[in-house]
């Protein structure tokens, strides 16, 4: 499958509907971030119960479910 036709999930609130066409109003990646207990991440923003974070040790970014995040040190 070519890159122009990849399937994935996009949050409805960043899609502007124009009849049968959807136009994205913001850049979006559906990438989930693999993390282990104790990893430190930098929070960027939250959407639909998930947080976009950067893993401090690698600089890799992705989504983490909010229930797996803690502000405790």
C-alpha cells in the first residue's frame, strides 16, 4: 500500500467536514509511544484521554494513555 493511502485513526475534532470530504485542520500522528514504568517523559498536549509526550532518554515522541502517566517523582 503506498504512503498516500495509509489507514489510521484521526480525532474527529481536527477534521473539518465538507460534504463527503474531510480536511485536517492540524497535523496529526497516530503513533503510540512504547514506555516502561519509571521512564520520564515530557508532556506536550492532551487529546481524548491520551497525552502526546517525548521520551527523555531518546527524544522519541508519541501518544501515551493518560491512565499510565503520573506526576509523582
